[in-house]
C-alpha cells in the first residue's frame, strides 16, 4: 500500500487548472496553423489568425485564453494500492477553489440551478472517479466552457438507425450549434453504453490526444467520414462561413443493450484545455 | 476595416452591411444573463436603469477578475442567443448595438431592422487579445453578480464584424451558404 496525502491531490488540481487557463492543448496551435492553410474564407482566415495570436498573448502575458475559464471537470483514476484518509471530493474542490482565486479566473458556478446564486469560488467541481490497478493516481482536469457545452446533445437511437442515424444526429447537432459553440470545434462522440454512459464516453473522447485516431478501423473510418461531412457544412470559424468547422472528431464506444444505440455529442470549442498528471 | 466611433449616427449604421469588419471605439456596457434579467425586471417595474438605453451599446461578456495592474481581465464575447428574450424588450427602448457571438433568433433580427440597429460579433475564445482594447473599466451596477455585474468600458479599436445589419443582412446565412457543400438532410 502507498499512502497518499490528500494535499497532493489539492495541489495537483490547482496547478493543472492554473496552467490550462493560459496554455491550450500542446498540439492545438500547430493544428490551427494547418487549418489556416486549408481555409479559403477571408473572415475564416482572420479568425484562425486571431486564435494563434491569442495563444501567444495568453501565455506571454498570463491572461486567460478565454474569459470563460469553465466549470472544473476532474477525472481521477485511483490505483487500488493507494490509501488515503479524509475527504477526497473536498480535496479536489479545495484545489479548484484556490486555483480560481489565486490565478484570477472567473467564478462561473451557481449553487442552485434555479435560484442561480454564484458560489463565488467556482466549486463544486464535477468529479469522475475510477478505481484501477496499481499504486498511482492519474488526475485530469478539464475546465469546460459553457458555450460549447450548451450545444452538446444526447439521442437514444434505435439499432436500426445504424451508422446513417449516427451521422445524421451528429450533423444536426453541429448545424444547430452553428457559430454559438465557437468553431473550429473538437467533436467528442460517445456511442453505446446507456443513457448516462454515452455522454461520459463523449467527454472522455475529448481527452484523447488531438493527433490520435481510434484504434478500431471502422471507428477510425467513421471519425474521418464525420470530420469531412462536418467541414462540408460550410459553418466555418465562428460560423462566418468557411471550410474549417471542426479540427478533429473523436469517437469512443462501449457495449450496449440489444434494444439501444445511444449517441452523445460533446462539443468542444477551439479553446481545447485539458491537462493530466500522474502522482 | 472601418473605424466606428460611439455614439454612432444613423447614417453610419445604415452604411454598414453584414460581413463588414469594424474597429469600434467609445463607451460600451457589459451585461450577460443575470444582468439582463435585472434590467428587464427594472423596466417592468418602471425603475431607473443603471445606464441610459437610448443609443446604448451592450457587450455580452462576463470578464475574468482583473489582476493587479490590469484594467480588466480576459474579456471575450459570450453566446448572444441567450439574451434574445431580453433583447426583444430592450431594442424597442433604444438599445442600438449588441456585441456577442453566434446566430440569434428571427425576432431579434427583425427588430434590428425595424429599429435600425446592429448586431456585431467578435471572435470567441480570443479574450487575451480582446482585453487589450479595453482602456477603462468601471463597475456601475449589480456588484453582487460577480462576473455578471455591469461595467462601463471604454474601448479603442475593438475588432468586430457586422453579423446582422439594419437592412436584414445576415452574415451567418450568406457565409454558410457560400461554403456549404452538403445540404442538411431535412
């Protein structure tokens, strides 16, 4: 057994969130520059150039990439050989609270969804825990903005709808989002599982490396097909019209019931922020 | 790139068409969801508003807190359509220009034509760049709303694009039609 002080968890969550606010995904700037070569729309090109400039400015001047510094989503894979005492959720939330206070990030959480009073410290986080073999703890933070999250969607398809139904639902979601979700997007898709599993698969798909592809050939083919079809919508950067509507499509799958074909589409704006550390 | 100074006159508004890139300078007010709810409640209760709506420019933004020695924190646009229901009440009362991101509903688009206003869009997710155009920032109402409070900003050469013009032009519609390669199935 390895004993873990929960202060290490708080400190790690804090450090990762502060880093994410000013520093986008490590492959993102290069990916935007490639998109700049593909884009023919003048306004689309302007937007992509502004995004590259923003990456440089945020990092250089320590200003958040986006004023929406997100709801803190924290994924933890905890080794079964790790022991700790105390309140794990409390430790995560303590890390969130100190990150948002110390780094002057925006507090964007309301305590009750109907009364809507800001909690003032950006807590509570949305926390996903998984027990895995080993004696390490893997922490991934995703400060997720509201704009793209609002345009995400879930649909319980019938098995008969098949791939055609999936493609139609994804494109409907993208078209409905238009410029609201801040394209160029990264599109996370969860297929299978059940009503609550599919959206989690979609969010986990967004955590994949920006440059990777699905290890399953038929899913890789569907990722490519969807990326092309999404870019054929003409929505373009910020919805002003253009050829680059999405930078990547990531699909994660899971077994499902003989009666079901759940599909979830989690949209990620071009400010792709997530960071992982193993402690 | 057209330079626009606020207050903006009728002629200038009518000469702008969707797709025009502008650099905006002058006084604008920040307001997003919670502030709009209060503004509209104040209108219904016939209370005094924290700023004059006539010819006003509202920027849909909730900035991050300013670090020491900064005027304002990161300050980029939020999704405008969430304010559509409030804009329907504020435009007839004089609200002239709205700055946000993303498409809006038809009733807002029609009101913009009827009252000769503008909907400008700024690029979302480039807040570190946009914040440099803010030269002054003053809290004027609803401090308890935190990031959703109303601030009076002085901006200089704030980069925006005309999305909906006073003649019914719609950047989203024309732009997307131009580059669309497949027609949605329904």
